[in-house]
């Protein structure tokens, strides 16, 4: 009810009264009354009525966010704009509904307003929403900070207007920027190594999930590279990379295939006939023509994919393979711009794949040459047992110039040689072969080790070999003596029968190819049962570990190694080398037996 009320200052004004009983827990009752000025009550009622009508009928999107930028209230106009029911907004982050590709600028804008910044008026933002994933929108935002009333939290209020049609140019610019961003990331992430499989994986990682829901890369197995593509013949490919965000059976199907056969008339044949990317729907006709196995075809049909974009991998006028990108119904259909983007991605990847392929061929040639120039079998003689290992670096690194030899000499004498030519690839392998053959020829004439290294140094300089190292050990079983000379090479290690290890570094000289510095020979007596360890720096030097630390580790491993030489070699390599060594490694272990004791022993 409304009644006039006399204020203590003598003025009279209307008040609104609300009176109701309140029953206590003990059964007693009291009367409670609420009184407010009629003009203030009318103003509050009017404001509430206006806000209720505004949120219910306003055609402009209205939003309230709390201080964590999560939805507190949205009207139906904004819910329709987002394609998501209003109750489903509540509690979710604003950036979870309004998804932009501006590097976080929209989120920073909201945060600045929430923190009490200046209100924003008619600020344009390009975005998508989960409710309309296939629709790019441009919206005008007018935002203001909410005042902090008693018992309430601060936040952001705003008006949102869809101006997509008005701002079509901005929408196109947003899409173009998204494509450019993808190409920029592709340029940075594809081709980081000269490994074919790694390059293919980099392409699918760039494409999924930003550009598509599934992607595969396949290399073509041409029967005869000199012949033109014949659409009447089946096409065989080797799948080297796959990635998808689809159902498990579809992912397993994509990632589990290695060799794929495409029958004549397939979409792949049609793509090769045009030489340009094509887009095909995933339907019964596609699976019947393209997928040879009925079970695989059914999995693809049930995967959710609705379209596949197929692009050729062409580099230097040669077709390397194909890249396929698939989208589900949750994404927009491929556009002409997407075809162009896929062509750019495929072109970038094709060039990197071709570089990796050529590099692999050169690496295989170098490895084949090096193995051909290394000895087929070692013949240490009756007083020496030898185990040897040669491990090329990983596929990411080129083959180096490491070499070794065991040379039988007259009178049961034996020469052990290990060397390393600076550099990688075919030149290093060829230089290694020249030095190994020269050392073998010189050793049979029985020169002192320092004289042999002098001749090898002259050979290196005449051959243009700038830098090489070598360790030469000549052993006579009838005296038990060894003569040792080294040219810049890591020292010989000798493990005695009691497990102690000596480092014989007194014969160290400059590397081969330097010239002008004489070499020298040291002599030592080797006891029966001693084990000699000759090796290259790949065994003791690695990233994050210097040679001195590596040499100490090798000494320790050699000292505790037991069993046959073969077992010792395997244990040492396992302990010393990382999973993917970056340099070639040679290890030669030789055990002395049947040695003549030294005089006066």
C-alpha cells in the first residue's frame, strides 16, 4: 500500500509499505514491514521493467561478463547470432564462444575494459563461433566496465551488432590473413631437416587441425620414371605421413597403411590428368572408384569426412607424390582459395621433399662408397683377436670420413690403423679411401710409424686433403713390443689383464695435411691378454660433452667391460653413444695373446 509520511524535517512524501508475518522456530510470530520512498521505488521498477524488456525484445546483442570474462547473461539476439542457446553460454569464457584469429587481441581488449579501462565504441572484430563454424562474421562491439556495487562483482557489459554484410571486405581480409598465417607457419615448420619422412610429418602437422581434419602424404612409386603417366594403369604410392582428428577406426586406417594401390579411374588419376589440386566429395562414387578395399571404403565413409582436397607434390617438373586434406561436416566446404592454399602447401612440401630425396641419394652414395673402401674382412694373425665396429651418423647427418684397417705384415707382425678425414659426404669418403689404401701399401714395406705418417701427410697435401687424423700401431708378437705414432688422433687406450687402463698419448703429432712438423714414434711392451682400443672422436665427443670428459668415460667403460671382444664392443657403444649420433664412429678392439715375455722379466 501507499501512504503519506511526515518526515522529521516537516516535509510530507509518499511511501510504499509491504507488511507480512514471519513465524519463528518456537512457534511465535512477528510482523515485518518494508518501507521505501515511492519515487525511488517507481524508478527501480521502471529500470527493471526496461532491462527486462531490453533483454527480451532488443534486436541488438547484449552481453554481461564477469571479472573473469565469463558469460553471466546474454539476450536471445546474441544467442541467435552465436548459434548457441543462451543458457549454454553461462559460465563459459567469452573467447570460447567468440573465436578470433587476431593473436589474442580481442581477449586483451576485453581484459582492458574489465580492468576499468576506457569504454570502447563500435570496435570491429572478425570471428567465428562453434554454433556457426562455417560462417565468418564481423561484429561491432561497444563495451563498458560494469560498476562495482555492494555484493556484486565487476565485469564487462556490451552491445554486439552483426555487421558482416557491411564489412565484407574486413571478412575477406580476415580469411586472407588466416591463410597467410598458415603459409607463414608452413614456411617455418616444413623442411627443417633433410629427411623425407620428417618433412612429410611436418606437412600434416601444419595442416591438422587448423586447415583440415585429416591429412596424408604419399610418394608415388613410378614403374619407369622416364615414361609419362598412363591413366589406364593402376597407381602405387607409399604413405609416409598421416594425421587426423577423426574417429579411432579412421585414424588407424589412415596411419596404418604403408603401400596404397589406386585403380584406373580413381580421383588420384583425375588429379594427375589435370596437374592441379582438385576437391572431391566423400561418397559412394568416390570410395568405389578410389579405394580398392571395401572395408577401408566403409571406414572412410563412416569417418565423418565429407570432402577431400587432393594436391600433387611437384618439384623441378617431377611428380614426387600427393598430399590429401579432408574435412568433416563441422567445417566449411573447401573454396577456391582453399584449393590455392593447398597448392601452395603442396608446392612448398614438394620442394623440401625433393631436396630431402636428393640428399638421401647422395648420402646413400657416400655410405656405399665408404663401405666399399673399408676392408671387407680383417686378418689380424694368430696372436691377435679383433672386434671392429663402424657406425655412420644418423640420417640427419652426412657420412663422414672415418676409417680403420688391420694389416698383416711379414713375420706375424700386425699393423692397426684408425683415421678420420675432416668433412662429410662423397668427398670425405673418397679421401678416406685414398689414405687407407696408401697406408696399407706403405705398411707392407715396414717403415717406422712416424715415417709412414710422414708419407701419408705428403699424400694428403698433394691430394688436397686439408685435415685428417690417424693412429698407427705396429705390433710384433715375437717381442711383445708395439710402436705407436699419431697424427692429431685421440690416443690409444690399453686395458691390462687386471682391468687398469693406460692412455698412450706420448706419440701425439699434428694432423695430416698440415705439414712442416715431424712425427715421432713411441715404443711400449704389451702384456699377454692386454686389450687395445682404437677409435675415432665420434665415440668420445658429442654435443654437450667435450673430448676430455668423453675420454674419461671411455676409459671407465673399457676398464669394466668383460667377456668377448664382440660383447665388449657392443657394451661400450651402447654406453657411450646417444640414440641418434651426430657423427660417424669407429671402434676397434684388439686382444693380445701368446706374447713373448720381455727380456729380464
